[in-house]
């Protein structure tokens, strides 16, 4: 017999196991790459290893994001598809140096155009987050394409005009590279800030996944700034560059995005707060159901009925029969909202009630709550 909530814990364990296996696999590949390229020097060996790690981690992260698509409504799926495209393109951008090192196709780097996939990736990420912001009715200058393009273009011109040259590249090629990477990094900054703003607009159910996505995007933006500054101002003989560590931050960002991907895939399997699972009350049912709404402001008026009852009850008291009926009506209003008007997740009456029953360990005979009252409604 499966315990209530067991499906969630099984799926969570399975996702965590897949993530751990993927991380170990990527690290194994990187160790092999490090050993293989070590005779060419630690700078090239570590650059190849870190680039491989970043690229492969982004592919893994994209896989987890794709795995979670089915739980969301169509509009959010479109935003997620753009995020997955961004991860795939970022993987390509990070794999360019390893590919060049393994094939001697250094024209990829010397052409100065290796920043193009990075540019494409951050544009996809920005557009995905911009669509996400629109779904939760978030209006901010950070979602403005015109402002982002203007700021990024200005930064690109400034970076390309700096009279320093990347070691081993021609002046023209570095001017192009610096401009492209600076443009992409500033655009990435807009995407990262937009993720923060979206996180603050969403309910707690999304906070963990969005915070992890924010960590990944912020680290990625920081890595872009650091890369340009290091190439411009840090001598090639510095130990930091001799070990190729300028690629460390993008690799860290890629690992954080894997964690975010796992969290997003599990949003539809919300863990129950322990205080609710031990002894669920009618107010716990209302609270848990309200947590499933992405936009707390949209259900604020509905919750006024529950607040009135809660304020009139003594601590530990059981609601009266009349109060139970009123709370049942509040729940039914929340249920109608989640089924018909919820912007992000896709609910049916059956899936929603099943989820609440499993999460709070309810059953139709639980007469201490209003749950039996709604079974035929």
C-alpha cells in the first residue's frame, strides 16, 4: 500500500538520482578531458574541461525543464521552450572552445564571432522571462526590449572600443568578440533582474525553483562580466589565467541551472508543510489550496471569508458547522479559480482534489474538516 504523498517522494528521489548521476557523469568526462589535454598546458586543459562541463550541464538542465512542461498551461510552456532553447544555445557557446581544441578549428575563436551563440542564448532567455512576466501581469522597464537592446548596444560599443587585445587574437577579432560578449552579458543582466522581479510576484510554491533560477542567471551574468574584464585587464601570465579559471563562473552557473531544472520539474508535486500533514484542519486545506495559485493578489478577495472565520476562532478551536460550510464555499471558489483562471499550472477538479487529498492525508470520512461536504459538489 502506498502512503499518501508517496508518489511525490518517489518522483523526487528519482529526479534527484538522475541529477546526481548526470553530475557525476559530466564530472567524469571533464576529468578525462583534463587528463587528455594536460600535456598541452593547464590553461588549455582546464578551459576545455570547464567548457565541456558547462555545455553538458546546460544540456542536462534543459532536459529537466522539458520534463516539467506537461504540468503547465500552454502559454507558460511557450516561455519554458524559450528557456530550454536558451540553455541549448548556451551549451553550444560553451562547447566552442573544447571543440576548437579537439579539432584544431581555432578559426571559430579567431574569427571573433564565437560570442554569437551566447548572444542568441541570452535573447531567448530574456524573451522567455518576458513572456513569463506577462503571464503574472508584471510590468517593469526590465522587460522592455527597446531598453535592453539600447543598453546592451551601448555597452558593446564601449567594450569594443577599449584599446586592449585578447592574447593570441587580432585586434579586429577581439574588438568583435568583446562587443558581442558585452552585448550578451548586459542583455543577460536584464534577464536576471527580470527573474528576480518575477520571483517576488509569485506565490511560495514557485519560490524555491525561481530562486535557484535566479542564482543561475545572476551567476551567468557575473561570469560574462568577469570574462570580458579578465580578457581586457588581466595579463595572460597571471596564475588565474594560466589555469584557465575564467570559465569557472559559467560552469558554476550551469550547475545551478541543473538544480533549478529539477525544482521546476517538481513544482507540480508540492511538498506539504509538516505542520499541515500531521493534523490537517479546514484552514490548512484553504491555505494549501491558496498556495497553488501563482498570483496571490488574484485570490486575495476570495480568502477574505476564511480570514474572517480564522479571526473569530480561539487558538486550537474547531470551526462550527456553519463555519465549516462557509470554508467549504471558500474552497470551491478557489477551486473554480485554479481550474479556470490560473495562469501557470493546469488543473482539473479531479487532479486538484487528488493532490490535496494526498498532500494533507485527507479522506472522505475526515469529519473534522469540510472535506466530506464537498465530495458531491
